[in-house]
C-alpha cells in the first residue's frame, strides 16, 4: 500500500511543541525521548499529541496523556496528570526503570516550552 494523500486539519489556535531526549553524550541516540505538540486557544489546550521514543520497538503514542490535556488549561496539575499517564504507557511497553525518566522528561518539557500567547 502506498500513501497518496495526507490530510492535515487547519490550526484552530497557536501551535507549539518540541522534542526532548535523554542521551548519555551529546549526539548519541536517545535513551528515551518525548515529543509534545500542543494547539491552544487562549489558555486552553484545544489539541494535543504526545509520543514516546526508546521505550518499545517503535514510537508509541501516549493518547491518554494527550487527552488529559485537551480541553483544559495548562497547569501543574494537568501536566502532572498527563506525565503520569505517559509513564503508564512506558511502563506497559518497557519493563525497565525508564518510565520514571519519561515522566520527569515529559513534565519538564511541557513546563520549559510554554506556548506563545494567543494573538
């Protein structure tokens, strides 16, 4: 099967996001990583996507974590809830201690890269 079209819905707000990886040395492959994409209207998350790398055989969508942010303002409580759900996904996929690093990385990443203010 060959993909012939990709439909990307138009933005409904301000988009922001990033990728944070933990590595032994700069330039190494990531030990674990988390990608976060947010779309916000005002202070409310209207759409979110969170993916984890390095915890399974392929990239893993942390759908429940993204849903925990959607429709709510970004706050320490919603970020912590989403980070916990992302760690649960990692724990289910990877039976090693990496889930603690993922939870910490996810929370730190969302806090470190707040979205730009709405215009």
